[in-house]
C-alpha cells in the first residue's frame, strides 16, 4: 500500500501542469457493498478504458486510505470497502471523500470528490432508558421539565424528526426546541395540575422517531413522582459557557466553572452538577465537580484529533428539579507535532553518468499542527551534488546538481531537514542513501610505464619470465581485466608467436627456446581490456631481454685448423728471445665474460722454447734457438673462454726452425700458402660478418675494457703466409684479441714465384719502427697505400705481388 501511494504521489507531482481545474463529483450511499459501482470515471474524464491501462491510471488520497478502486478495463469507479459515514465524518452535515486520478505518459491529474450520502442505519438512542422526575404537586400547568434528547448518528432527514408520548395522557405534552440541525432541546410540559393524592405516580414512554424510510425510533421510560412544595428549578447564570484550553494542559487543570442557583431553601435548594448527554470521548476527557461545578481536564488533549468539545451540564436541586446548560470547550493548538516527511518515490542506485537535473526522489511534507505551527520549510544539509526543488503544494523533488563520479564517491548520504514555524520550531530529518552504480568510463591502468623481463637463452618451452598487472578503477564486470598480445606495429597481422600472456593473471611465458646469438631482444605489446560495454583497453610495451649463456666454444680463426697440409711458421736461428712467432686469433660468439678468451700452451715438442700470451694469444720465443732443437716443432694452444662452465678449443701450430734459408723450402711453402688462401678467405669473410654484428653491440664495452688493460708489447718478429695475413689480422682485431697496435710490412716484387717478407716489432708510442736487410721500411708505399683494418690497430703495407722471399736480405729454401 505504501509503495503504491508513493508511486501515485510521484505521478501527481509530475502531472501538475495537467491538473484539471474543476473536480469530478459523485455521490454514493453509505453501507454499500465492496465492489459496488460508483460511476464511470473514464467517461467523465474523457478517457477510454484502453487509455487507463496504457497510461497506468491510479487513484491516490491524501490520508493514504483506499476507499475506492479503479477498474481499468471498464473505467468504472467501484467501492473498495464498505463505507460508514458516521465513522468517517461523524455527525457532520456533509461527508466528502476526495482523491486524485493519476495517469502517466503523459502525466495527468484529475481531482475526484465523492459525497457519501447518509442512509437510515441508526435508530435514535436515549442516554437513559428510564428517566425519573419528582414533580411537586404545586407545579402549575405549563411547567417544563427538560429531558435529555435522544441521539441519532444519522444526519439530515434520517436524523430525529419528532418526539411523541405513548400512551397519551392528559398531564404532559412534548415540546421540541431546535438549536441546530443536530441539537434539540426536549421538554415535557405540564398541561394539567398534578394531585399527589389522586395519582402519586405517572409512567409513560417518550418515543423519538427519525425521518428515514422506513422510520426508526427509540424509547425512554418516563417515571413521574409527584412531590409536594418544591416548586423552583435551578437556573444557570448562562445558557452556554465557553472556555479555551491549551492542548498541552496537564490533567487536573480547571477549564471553567458552571454556576446554577435555586431560590428554594434547604434540601430543595441544594444543587448538584453532572454531565448530561455527552459523547463518550468528551465525557472521558473532562470531569465535573458535583458540588462546585468546576470542569477539569481528565486526560491529555489533542488539537489534531478534536478541536472543540461540546458538553451538557445538568444542575439538580434536592427536590429533584434540574436545569441544563451547554458548555463549549475549545482546544488551542500548540506546536507539539514535528513535521512529517512522506516519501513518494526514490531511485537508487543512480548510474554515475546521470545527467544533472535528474529527479532522484519525490516526497511530501506535512504538519498536523495548524496556523504558523503547520508552516513547513525544507533544507538540504551540506550537499553540493543534489538540491531541492519545490514541486506541487507541499511536494518537493530531490534532483542532481552536477555530474556524479562513482570512483570519487560511491555513496551519498543526503539529509533533508523539515522545520515548522512554531516557537520553538520542531524539525524532522529524512536521510536518503543514494548509491552510485558504475559505468565503464575508466580504462585499465598498468602499474608500470613499461616492463623489462629477462630470460636465459636455451630456455625450456613455456617458462614464466614475469607478469604484467593492470587495475581498473571501475567496479564489477567493468573492473575485470583480461590480457592479450597485440602486434607492435600496425602493419603486423599477428603478435610474436614465441611469447604468450595469460589472459587472467597477466603472466608472460616464452613458448620456445631462444638463442642469444640470434635474438637478443624482443618487444611485444600487451593489451589490458576490461569487461565493460563497450570495453576499454590500454596497451603497454614489454621488452624481453635474452640473457647470454656460455653455449658457444671459442672459434680459432688463425691459424686455420682445416687446412691440408697445415701451414708452418718459420723461425730463423737468429730470432731473439721474445720475438713474435705467430698469433693465435680466436673469437667467441657469446658476449660478456662468456666471450673473454684466455690462451694456454697445452702441448709442445719443446715446451721450454715457446711461450703463449694468456690474454692475446701471441706465441713468442722463450729462449734462443739452438742447433740441438728439433727443426720441426709442433705446438697445441688451448683457447678457453671465461664462462661457467668454461668451453675451449685447441689450435695446432707447426713451426720450422731454420738455421739457414734455402730455395728448396720456399716453393713448398708457397704452395701451402696458396692452397690455404683460397679456403681461408671464404671462411674469414663469413666470420668477419658475424663478428661485425657482435661488434655493434659490444664495441663500447670492449674498447673501454681493452684501453684500461692495454700493456706495452715487447718487440719481436712474426712471419705470416701471404694468403692469410690480412684476413687473420682483421679477424683478430674484430674479436678483440689484439690488445696492441702492430705494423706488419710485406715487400713483394713482381714477376717471381718467391716472396720477400720483413717483420717488424710492435709499434710503441715511444719507439720508432725497426727494420733491417733489404726489406722496405714502414713508410715505404711505392706500389699501394697502407690499408687500415676496422679496429684501427694494425697497419698493413702491400708493395707488390709474391715473388722471391728474403729474410734480412737473404734468400731461403
């Protein structure tokens, strides 16, 4: 019932511009059965039954009671319950029930008034079934004796119309004096003197008859006792007494005092007071002192329930004579009722994208007090997002003032204070708890601006390398984040196939093994998407760095290990201690410390003759060459990287110790060099390309490391073959295994099958280059300019084609 009333009141409020000025009036007899038809309100309102159903017609009354029911299908107004006019309106001459007919789409409002007509359903009732009068026999004809009038709850023609005496007698007649439509004064008039000796008592009936059809009647027995002498009745000083009392007057307070006098003396002059013919509610509210005539408050008064009380007071002397007077007590209102807030409609939760001006709640305020005590004002406490807007009469709307943001405030407590204008004023507060529902207006946000993850190369498939995490400030499904991979570039169709991300928790997995030497870094785009409609997403770049493992053994570039027959290095007998015999050049495809190489002499024909530089791989003479030394020396050099565990490779060297140079040795050497040149050149080109790629990423670290660790190199001579000299130097420089700058000068003459070589010691900043014999010096550049390799730490001067070789100006075999 309360919910329906709220909806109806909301409709009534919103339909204010469409209110019908003149009400639709009907009448209906009381005591009608529930379901009885009152009228066809749809026809009188100019509506069809279909419109009533389509526009959700409702009826609403101010007191919330539903006396009538609307049949939408027929448009008829029928009784919802049996109507009792006397219960609803008492003895009021008019009884009108007002309510509103409310329609939606568009909103419309009709005021309907139904007059409840009285039916003769109550019989007159005397206050006392037996009334006794003690009348002196000296009473003269024409004497009047007041009788309390009968009460009939019906009104109009159904109220009491006549009083008669039955059986009729010659002594008394009935006189009726109407003070108002509902107030009659009944008197018995003595028509003939009484004679106690002849007839000491009289007994007859006084019958009150109403004007209904058929008429109803009530009877009171009149008992007349004839007395002697007491021939004066009490007389009130006023016919009507009027008094006022505040509704908060405490019980026991005196309202007023009635006074009656009797000229008789003795017992016949003693007067007592009592209420006569008073409604039960009024009689219980007041008491009267039988001796003094003071009327006092018996219980708490309520102006809102009854504004005035009408009382009848009978004064009776000791001889039985009595008189009646009217007492009117007016209750004065005080501010004892706080305002009431009646909510008609309330919408919660509200979407956070609700437009400003949206109606959140509709409510009415009322105060049961009257006058200024019933004047109400409403205010909103400390609220910037909502405001109050007066609507119709005592109705107000609670509307939004600004845009709402659930992420900032998810719930509002809107407190409305209603205060009356009494002194002191009374207030009532109504709190509306407005919940804000989420709208998908926030994209997920990652907890980092970018992600960098690491994975060891040669990883197992499906290894977890990290996780991305994004949060969405929305709620519910709008905050559920799922992850997916997106192409890094718009032109790409599919994201990287070697990386996947768990859609639920953002874990990033590498699906297949990676090789640091092939892929050092991967970038993927991870998208975090919420479950809103439409969904919002945010992308972030994840950089995957491959961490190098020591999975590549060193590769020996010089001397070439696949040549057949293997090349030999020539060492003259005049070579000094510390002279450079050759240099083992090796590279490692790994990076960092995994590519740091160290060189060790593993095996040798004469281990004490040669020494190998652990950092640079240079093979030098450890002692002078003697005639007892074997001419052919075999060396095996171990090249080991710095990884964990370390990997290694071996380089086999052949060294020829020459006590003298002859032509017989040179052709064989030339052929070996030419065979080696063709195969080694291709191999070196491939190796240099690979080393160049490594160089681009590690040159800074290598250069800085090598510069800090550079040591001065002792002077010495080196002998290289003509085919592999330039390639070996370039490869060794690119691999970072040549810590010092060397200048190797080759003097070649044309038209000869033999070669002439001259080897210089390392070029140091403080020492000039040295040379001897007929070979050319460092600055000799007759035929070709010097060539600088990519590292810039070995200069090569080529001045001719291979012909006859000389060492210190002497040919050798």
